[in-house]
């Protein structure tokens, strides 16, 4: 039972070739491309409105130096939302349930924010390791604790996204299995369980979008500390 539950998180393969690259590249094909006409269709209008609103909210706490990251952070947000939403469809694979993929996204971007802080304002960046007014005996301990918390940030980003999506997928599969088992035995309970499954699916759609937003929001906050 345990193997069948976690098989959905295994990377799909054909003839021994992993399809993880295809799963990562497919969302970009689904996005509508802007046309040269003055007025686009409704889908392009909604897409443009969403991107503009998100970019405005994302850049509010950032200064002008941080605005250079607008394209990267907005693209990452749309990419993560698309991957998470496609993973809710039947017979699909969700790359963001893989910790290696999430760490591959989180670690380089976090490291870039740290390098920018060390290059532009090293005193301010190092000042985060030691709060003002710290008693002298606690200085070595606090420096070690703050350094550990700094290096844990990319791990926390990756684990948060992986754990939330994995837990949701497992719960949906467990409830769906219960529906199939209860349907011939207790139809009334099976119908109630199906209603619960539909509500959980709506919740997972919200979680898929919220987790992508939280991932990018935390990266923007890390950037804010270093620009």
C-alpha cells in the first residue's frame, strides 16, 4: 500500500529515459503568446492583468534596485503555479513534489540575494548575524544561531513547497481510494466522501496557488534585506 501511494511521485520514464525535463518544459508551451494586434483576446487580457497586479504587489516593499528582479520573480511565480495546477489533473506528474527540483530553484536564487547583499552593503548584510544590543557573552552563540538560520532558508523554501504538495496529493489519493472501496458497500457514505473529495480538490487548487506565491514572496523578502 505504501509503495502504491508514493509511486505517483516517481519521475515518469519511457524506455528508461526520464521525462522530468518534458514535465518542466511543457507549461511554457501552454501560455498564450502576445499578438501584434492592439486588442488581444480575453485570455491574454486576463493574463496581462494578473501579471501586472502581481508585479505591483511584489515590488511594493522593494526599492529600485530590487525592481531588476521583477521579470525573474514574476516568471517563477507563473511557472510554479502552472506546475502545481497541472499536477492536480489525473495521470499527470508534479515536478514540484520533488525536493531536488525545489531546492534547485530555491538555493541559487537565495544565494544570489546573499551575494548581492555582501557585494553592495557587506556591513549591513553581516549586521543581520548579530542583533543590536546583544550581551557580550551571547555574541558567539547568536552568531552561530543566525548563521545556521541563514543557511537553512533555501532548505525551508524547498521543504515547505514539497511537503504541502505531497501531503495534499496523498490525502486526495487516500480519500479517492476510500470512495472506490465504499461505493459498493455503503453508497451513502461513499457519496459523502465524494463531496469531501471535491472540497479537498478545491482546497488543493488554493494551496497550489498560495504555495507558489509564498515561495516567491519569501524570496522577495530575502532580496529586500540585501538591496
